[in-house]
C-alpha cells in the first residue's frame, strides 16, 4: 500500500504531461503554403502575378487567364494556384 501511495501521484503527473502534448494540434507545414509566381498553362510561361498555394474559392488569374504552379521538373503546370490575400 505504501508503494501505491508514492507511485500514484507520480503516475498522475506523467499522465497529465503526456495528455497536454498528445492532444495539441500539430503545426501546419508552412513549406506547403507558399507564395509563387503563377504560370500560364500550355507553354507554362511565367506571369507577373504572385499567387498562393493556400486553397481559396477564387483561383489566381492574370488578364482573365487562370494561373498554375510549375512542377519540380519544370516540364508541366498541372496544379492550379489561388488568389493571394
């Protein structure tokens, strides 16, 4: 019984500390949400408009043309970009 009385407060403290860290929301990956220059589809030519990768109902446009994100290889522009706020 003596062991239980000395271990119980320590176990309660450890459970509280674990709970505080285990249930916090993880920080969002900021590398996925960046501002970038949009490209015009087709030839994937750079525009002068800065767009965002953060989802928005309004897509990024320049002169009525939707802008896209150039892929890592620089060969295609499949991902739409969104209006920067």
